[in-house]
């Protein structure tokens, strides 16, 4: 079988998600209640999440069945193709074999619909009428808006204000699916009004938008909140990506030496990598795992492993994760989906345990890599996914130096056709790199919450 484009049949859409909590040698310390500092229990989360997602969040079962109603939505675009990047390999003159799993074929344009569909389904099943969420660049908002429409739920999206005005097409997409989209900070919530009083011109941030969406859900009985990354259940839902990739590589007798992906909150990377991390933890395979982030928001490479809030107002539980501090406002790089101060606790634990290696890339070389990818493979990567492309090309060039034919697998988490303004800036030479100054980082880390009894 040729490995240009390895396809699976509809029947081969996975029937179970893989829960890495069953196999990790060390689990991260539990989330803490923001008021009491005690570990959160299911009842603390019940105000904003459905029971089944809370159960998945805490589950240590290895395989969790995918409901047929969710698989039916997956059939709209899954299984996604696995491509061999022959033309990129040739352009780099590398002996490396480069494979990518392309999640941009989803109707929302990224991997995010994998969890949006599951979250909308469980909420509908438990009688919820409306979901709230935040969105930065708009990818998560459009995925959730679409999933809510499929399951007959209303959807309110707090969109970071600067993106709301800079990226009108994502807003229009969300509104087309019937969602209400508000620029955040907004007058709708106490958290938003407080920020607007102090900073009437605030451009907003993901941390602020999360505060608004959580407050909206917590203060309305028929409304829940939905998060597009970071939490255990979100990473769980994304494992369909890696499970399919594994089956596809088997079909062409290949297995990755290196698995690469970009990291905003960690979900697309975990989705691809965790089924292969399983093999390393359980069967002792030697695969390397490389997680790529922007130098402008270097959570895994320079952040501190500590308890921190997920939002600015401090409404969310404290998560034990690498963090830059909850009020850290990253510079306006074009990979909006990678501008988050924290990362998924499960991924952070694997970094801490030396199983996943983090690297950081500047945005100019990232776009240079993305342009080469577009010119050889014909797909314009999302600016987030372009970070993975950069690291893959660097690895392939090292293979050329060493004369080693390593097999590289990466997640092309989404397409960039609604991010062409970023490519325009790149092509006009207007992109800037933003190395984060050490003083700024230390100042932000100095404001981390003090947690009674925590070892940080
Ligand atoms: C949101 C997004 C990301 C970053 O989020 P993760 O949870 O780290 O996956 C990466 N790529 C694309 C295309 C996205 O939309």
C-alpha cells in the first residue's frame, strides 16, 4: 500500500477514547477549590459541568466508550487522513519520513470539534439548555457553536475583544451556526464590568473571557460552561486522533520515532501523542515526544510548575500546571490559540517526568516553515499548527546532518484559511518576534496564588 494518503473506513472510527490516567506512573496533584484550597469534589463542579464529564475528568478507566450519537457526528469528517509529506521531504533533501495527521478536514477547520461534539452531547443528555464558553482566535467558539447547533443547544461565546474586531470571519461563522458572540470584557457579567471600570480600553484575554463564561454559567440554572482544552476530559476526547493515526501507520508498516505537536492548552498534542505515550509507558518503546510552544508564551519551557487559576478573576479551580501566572497577557502573536498562561495538568506531569520534551519557537521562523509547507504540500497550516511544522522541519534537517531516516509524525491541527491576515503580515515582512523578558516573567510568577499546604 502506498503511504501518500492513508485512509480508514467509517467503521474504523474508534469506539473508545483512551484515558492515559490509567497508565501514568505519576498523576498530577488534584485541582483545588479556589475558596477553601481543598481538593475539588464532583459536587463542586456540578454547577457548571454535566455529571458524565465530571466522571471522565476523574476516571482512571483505560477505555471510555464513545456514544453512538457522538460517533455519528464524527462521521461527518472522521476518520481524518494521514499524509506522508513526500514533497516536503524532497524540498528538505532529508532521509526523514514525515507523516502528518490532518485535522483541518473537520467542518470547523480544526481538531476542536472532536471534543465540542462530545461535550454538547453530554450536556444535552443531562437536560442543559445553553452552553457558555470563551474563544480567542475563534476556532474553539466556532467548533462549539456548530456542536451546539447539532444537538439543539443555545450557545453564548465570550470572544477576546481584540480578536472580535480583528477576526470578523470567525465571529460570522459562529453567528451562522446560531451562537451569540460578545466581545470580552463585556457588560454582561460582573467580572467583565469590573475590568471595564478599571481598563475601559482592555483588549481582553482568554483568562478574562473564561471568567465571564464561567460566571454566566454558574449564575444560570439551565446553563453550563464548556472548555476547549486543558481539562482531562478534553484531552481524552482528542485521543481519537492518535488512535486513528496508530491504525493508519500500522497499515503502512510504520511507527513514529518522534511525535510532534503544538501546545496551547495541550489538547491536540495530547490527542495525537497519548496513544503512543501508552506504548512507551506500557511496552517500553523509545519514541520521543516533542511539544512546541511560542517563545512569546513559553509556558512549558519557562513557566513554573505550581497551582494557579485558569482565569483572571480566580473563579476556576486551582490547577497544578506549568504557568506564566494567570494575569500574564501574552503579546499579540498570530497563533491566538497558543496564547494561554497555563497548560493541561496531564501534559505538564509528563513534561515534569521527562517523557515529553518542550521546545519554543519564534513566530517568524514558524511562518517561514508554514510557507514552505504550503508551497510543497498545498495546505496552509493554522498559525498554531505552524509551530509543529517548524519543529518537524528542524528535526528533519537534523536527520539530514546525521544521515538518519527517522520517522516523524505530527498533528496538523487545523488549516489557516481564516488566518490569511497573519500570512499577509508575514509576506509583507511585518511579523515580529517577542522573546519574553525575564523580569516580566518573574513579576508575573511573583503574583501566583499562595496555596495552603501545597509544595510549591
Ligand atoms: C486551539 C488550537 C490549538 C491549541 O490548542 P490545544 O488545546 O493546545 O490543541 C492548536 N491548533 C489549532 C488549529 C487550534 O485551533
